[in-house]
C-alpha cells in the first residue's frame, strides 16, 4: 500500500493523515506493508512533505506579511531546495481574524529564496499558495534587490495597495545568483495577474478584500505591470498574462520575471519526492485531502497522484473529510472510490474535531473492501 495524501486542512497534516491511515489498515491486516509519502501541491505543507521524504529542514528569521519577524522553514537535499511562500507570507502568519489585503507583503518570501541561495541551492522549487498577500511579488523582488520607487524617489509602501504610488522600477540590483538557478514555480492555479480571472478578483476575497479593495488591487497590479514594462520591456507584459502569474496574490508574476518555469505544483512535488519509484511496488494507492470537490480536479494533489498512478496501471482510492464529487467525476480523475469521514460521522463539526480516530475507522473499511 502506498499512502500519498495531502493534509486535511485545519485537522490533520499530511504526515498525520498517513499515520492514521496506516494505523487503521494494520488494525485489519497487522502485517501489511505500507509506504507513506505525504504530498502537497505547492501550498502550505509543501516543506513538511519534502522533509518527510528525506529533505533537511532549515529555519531562518524573515519578515512576515505585516513586517513582523517570524521563523520560517525551507527544505534542502543536495543542491535542491524546496521553498514554500506560505511559510513567510501565508494567511497563517496573520493574527487570528486579521486580514490585510492592501498592505500585506511578500518580502519574507524573497528572504526565504535568498536563504535557499545561501544554502547553495542550484534548483529551487518555489511552492506558492495560501498567501495573505496580493502584491504581485513586489515585496519578494525587493528582498532580492529590486527597487520600487514613487515620484519622490522613495520606496513605495508595502503591499498591493502601495503599488498605486509606483513611478519607477529598477531590477538591475537583483541577486546575480538568480541568473544561474533553475527556479520552478510550483502552483495549483494558472490564473493571470489581473482581470476577471486575475489574482485580486478570484482570490482577493479569501484574503479579506472587499469589492472596492479588489478593484483597487486590480488597478494597482495593472499599473505595476505597466511600470515594469517600461523598465524591462515586453517580458513584463507577457509574464502578466502567462499561466501562474496570478498565483498566490501575484507572487507567481514576480517569480516569472525572475525566469521561473511554471509547472503544476503536484507534478513538481511528485518528481521531487520520488513518487515514481515508490509507486513501482504498490498494489493500491491511497490519496486524499480535506475536501474532494471541483477544485480537486483542477491541479490539486489527489488528482495529480491519481493521474500518475493511473498512468502506471495502479488502482487508487481516496480519503477525505467531505466528498462533493459524484462517482463519475471520481472515475474520470482515476479514483475508483472515495471514503469520506462523513460516511462514519455525519456531524461535520465532530469530523473536524476528531478527524484522526475517524480516519482510522475509514482506513479499516478500505482494508476490508480491498485487502480481506
């Protein structure tokens, strides 16, 4: 059995999901051979997944989204680093109940990238998602040596709102090591920077942006891209409309300006984690995440795991907190059957509070259905 599941957000980490599923399976088949490979799609939990696969965890002090210092982690193995922007600039870094859609900055994410360069990384997998920010990556670029100035020649305020005052951009001071690094933008979304499907319109409300804030951020990011076009040429405009530019509040745009290659996050992570080798000996793959829904089908971890396993002729089942997909959609995704916690405990509040023990019971059912 190969367990390759993502986290149950708010309840269990991907590592804990694997532990609980293993415990439930072995309650029915005590001598069952189980391999666990926690996965992530580039969002929060990506570093933990890399560490579980044998990467070394490194920690450094960086700026949080509001400028206060936080301890953030990245992962290193050889000359490959896995950097998760949410470690520095994620929603979880904001005080509970506090949102700052106009002023939160990705500066700390740039500091994390710099720390990876300092660690000798030649390949950096930059996982983006779960951000508190909508600054188009301006903060990140500033931490790496770029300058964004107002008409007085002073740095613009942090956050997407501050980009309204942008008069000039200078990227000549960017860390020269970036030119020799293979930077991979790993994301589960392919939105452009601005417009109806852009970062502010689609994801701004999740970060606390009111309708007026969304309009202001969209205008500010559009202005930012135009100023950058004046500074560096057509690449700025091309990158703004490229897939992934709108990821994580537009930090994808900043990464593309640095020369990053955009790839679906789960595909990148499966490569980095060595999924193909682990899959060879598996007779059944168990994937999953907190909610199996329409979003799952568009680049989320379970869909990526199922696609890779199906390509090798492996059978896949999924565990989840709640199931919002019909059997036909699951089948098209390569998932034979899904096992939600709600099939055992209909009370969603209890499922969230007692996810671990309930997941073990779900795993027992999988063992009875497929192994006995």
